[in-house]
């Protein structure tokens, strides 16, 4: 079976799984927020601009999920 032989059902699940990955990453960041090296690497984490961007991205992802269900 070749890699491009993906079932339609699997394709429908991809956008939902992508949204889960986005949320899990945000949770991981929250758990790391008190770590010095994390703060050095992601100094903007948790500020208003960061959350505005994350909410925007999640809304776009929600739209992709809705499109995949049609």
C-alpha cells in the first residue's frame, strides 16, 4: 500500500487531530512557563498578542474541521 492511499475517513480526522496537537502544545507551554530556558526561548508566551494569535489560529482550524465535515 502506498502512502498516498489514504482513506477518506482518515482525511476527515486529520483536521481534528491537528487541532488537538495545537491544544496539547499550548498545554505543554503552560506547564513549562516557569522554566528559565523556556522563557528565554518564548518570551512572548502568554501575553495578549500571543493569545490573540492563538485564538485566531484555533478559529481557522475550527473552520477547516467544519469544511471537512461537509
